[in-house]
């Protein structure tokens, strides 16, 4: 008898694709995503994308940047034409951090000068780890590619401040620096390091803590928008099973009225949910929602509409409530994990960040980032906002088509 019960349960599982997905595919997908994230963060392999401008264009700056570009921690290299372009790349999230070899700073080989540091780093305060990684990589690249400049700068400092060298000493030092240059060209480490190279400059005017809270508010808001919209859209199958839907579609407008009405309700509900979360973020944590109210309203409204459309499409694509519940839960959880709702995107490996751009979650987070901590003008928000608008429109249209098939069955 026990064996018969076991066999019956096994057959039920094998005949239920939804149960198989939730029991085996979903745990595996989540394991891969989070294993990649934590292996990337904890394993010392935090790869960054860098926007670079070389204003000096000297042999020394070229050697330094070549060494940096070959570093395995630099996953993406973006050349820029001006400092404004470099800063804009970081502000818009195209690069994790920006680097400028300054024409108006001290020479690369200078030590203890009174001018500006030779290297300028642009960073987003919400991703300070990227700036720390770049600074460390720069120091290593400098010691590897330009050891003679580092040592020569120390010699100049000693001679100018403490003592005067004679011609023989200068000749010996020059010969030693030449040997260091040759050793660096052969890839041989000479054991030098130097920290006083970099000036850091934030691209956002708000502190890191506020940026993290704003990111969290947007991430949590959109994930629960999707979950609650999917739950609300499941009512279509309940109405179909108890016969209410059949009576509704016989009225004026047919199934289109039902879909449009439910879309309007889900979008409105989602907008109110978002407003509640951000109201708490503003009141308790100081997130500057009122600093750009129109842009925030635009992003919140479009994200609610996109969530409503996605939920309706997932539900109308299924033949039963059980299927719809399984599919919507699976899609929402994977989309949230890959898009950045569960773990900030800058902790993810490069390939996963690229995959995230395929999800509306990433578009929403980028749009909120532009509004709440990067202070971007409206035109800079055009891409994520247009993608959300397109998502809402296409999913609503597809829901109409799927719902007609659902009614005919």
C-alpha cells in the first residue's frame, strides 16, 4: 500500500509541469544566480567597467593605461572624449567608475607636489566598492608599468627637500631607474607601490546611505508590484471557473473590457503601493522623492503599468489557475533576482549584469537611480521610460489576444 501511494505521488509530480518547475528548475536557477553573485563578491573577483580619458597622451600615461586595461578585474573599457563624457558615463550607469589622466595635474612621476593628483576618479557613492577596486588596480598598474617614475619622484623629493646629490650619484640613480624600466618591460616586479596618485570625485550629490535606501525602495517596490499584480490577475481564472467571465464577455465590449478594467485596477493598485513605500522612505530615511516629483510620478506610473501588463500576460497565457500561479511566481522571482531587486546589480558578475538589461526590473532601477540619486534630466530617462511604456503596451495587447483564446476554450 505504501508503495502504491508513493507511485501515485510520483506520477502526479511527473504529470505536473508546474510542480516540476517549482520543485527542481526554480531552486537550480536561484542557486546559479546567487552562487555567481556571492562567488564574485567574496572571491575577490569584483570586475568593474571603466570609462577612461587620457588628457596627457604621453608614453608614460599610455603604459599605465595599457597595464590597467590588461587587469582581469577590468571587464569593460569605455573610451571618452571629455571629462563631461566620463562623468556622464558613470552617472548614467554605463560605467562603474571613471578615470581621467589629468593634463592639469602633477606629472605622473611627481611625489609630494603641490598641484592636483595626476589621476582623477569619478565614482557613484552608492557603489563605493568600484572606486576602491579601481584605486587598488591603479596602484598596482603604476608600480608594474612605471616603477622608474615612482622611484625617480622619490629621488627628486629627497634632493629638493633634504640633500643635494652629486653627478656620480645622479648617474647611478639614472642607471638604476633604467634597469627598473627594463625590468617592468619584461614583466618583472620591482617591489614599489605608491598611494598618493588619485583624487576621487562623486558624480552624485547625495550621500551613499541615502542612495542605498532609494535603491532598496525601488527594488522592493517593483518586486512586490509584480507579485501583487500577478495575484490580482489570477482572478480571471477564478471568474472563468465559476462562470462569471462568460457572463461578462457577453456584454458590450466583450473580453476587451474585462482585460482593460483589470489592467487599470492593477496599475492603480501598484502605483499606490509604490507611493506608500516611497512615502516611508522619504519620511524616515530622507529619500528626496519631492526633489523631482514629476519624474518620480512618471517612473512610478510606468513601472506600475508595466507590472500590470506583465501579470496579465502571464495569467492569460495559462489554461488554469494552478498553471498561472506557478508560471507567474517563477517568472517574477527569476526576473527580480537577475534584475537587481534581491541583490544590488553592482555586486553581480558582468555577464549577469548584462542579462539583467533584458528584464524590466533593471529598467525600473535605472530610472529610479536617474531620478533619486543621479539627478538626471528628463531626456536621460528616455530609454528606460520608453522601454517600460513599450512593455506595458505590448503585454496589454498580447493579453487581449490570449484572453480571447482563453474564452473560446
